[in-house]
């Protein structure tokens, strides 16, 4: 009932105030709801996808590493193959509240991507797969390991190459003077005695060392890990030692100042049960006579 004190507003004014109230309520709702929208989760610092392969949708990088290392890859016959080279390993994690892909979906995603650039599938298991391809003259191995029911997966990409050891003639002489020997990691083709191009510099430094010290005589001694038979390893290590000796002689050093010996797996300096240990055991030592 109108008591004479209330003021009746025109209809247009009432509608305007109603609209204003509705806009204010909507704005309040937006401001309240905004913090509930999650931002895109960031990758770990200094981590990014490998140039060869991108990630699955809704995954971020939680960790990454890149270094010269060895990695084992499963093959179709159930056997594993250890490969050395520049290894990139990326750990991916599914973003919170994102739809989780199946293990098969992750494996197929990478299988199709590798096939698209001319690669092949070497192994396809329930939660892991192995692929191989050649690009720009390099052999590349790829492994996908899926875990935590598909919420996480690891991508390992290894570009096959030998480790390049940078050691100078002066450093060699200092080591020989102190210890009487020096272990060198000269790269050869698998199962062969051909010195790879990246190790020619090391061989050249041996020649420079002997040229700078005409009184010096060396024994070049080959060593292997315990993969294969002792007899085969001894033969291979001797062939490699002779190959290094021949390369030094070819560089102008008199053959009478050198000798070649193959020890095979008889003198390990590290544990052959680990790949890192086996890599250390595959060496050529120069020993002061």
C-alpha cells in the first residue's frame, strides 16, 4: 500500500536499475570464477621438445637431460641392444584434469611420427616401444617408456656417435711421467679395428707426443669389456692396438719405438655389470716402456 512517503519510479528507470544489477552480478561471477581456471602448466626450466619429435597433447616436460651416454633399446626378438651417442631424455607428465590417453595411443602416436620420416618399428610392447631411423647420415634410436597408467612417459632419442676425447700431447706426457700409462678412448666400428674419423685427432696427438720426445718408447695396449668370448675379445683388442700403432707409424714415428699388445677382457678397470663400466673398459692404453 502506498503511504505517501515512497516514491514510485517510472517503468524505464526500474528497467535500467534491474539491468545494472544483472550486469553487476555477472561481473562479480566472472571475477569470482576466474581464479578457478588453471593456466597452462609450464615446462621445466631449459627443457623443450626434441626437434625430431613433438609431445602428446596436454603433456608438459617435468625433467630433461642431454649428454653423451649409452642407452639400451629392446628389439623384436626380445633381446636388448646398447647404443652410445648423444642422448636426449625427456620426461613428460599429463596436465592436471586433462584427458589421459591410452598406452596404445601413445605408442601409435610415436610409431606413426617415426614412420612418416622413414623410420621403422623395432619393438612394440605394452608400455614401451623402440624405433630406428636415419637422418642426415646419422643413425638415430628412439625409445618410448610409458608409466603411471599413461599419466607419464619418457622419450629417449639417441644419435649414434663415438665419444670425442680431447687430449693434447702435453697432457699425455704429463700422465706418462706421473703414472707410466694413460687410458685413451679411441672409437672403432663395432667388432672391427677401423679407427673412426673422430678419433684421428687423438692418434695425431700420440704421434706429436713421440715427435716431441724422441727418447720415448710406448706400448699400445688394447682392452675390451666382457661382451663376447674371451678369445674373440683378445683378438679384437690386439687388432685395435695394431691399428693405432700403424696409424702412429704412418704419421712418421719409427716402428721400433712402438709395440702392440691385446689384453681383451683380462684387465678391466670398472664393473662390467653396468654400461658405464663396460664403456670404460673398452679402451686403448699407451704405456711407457
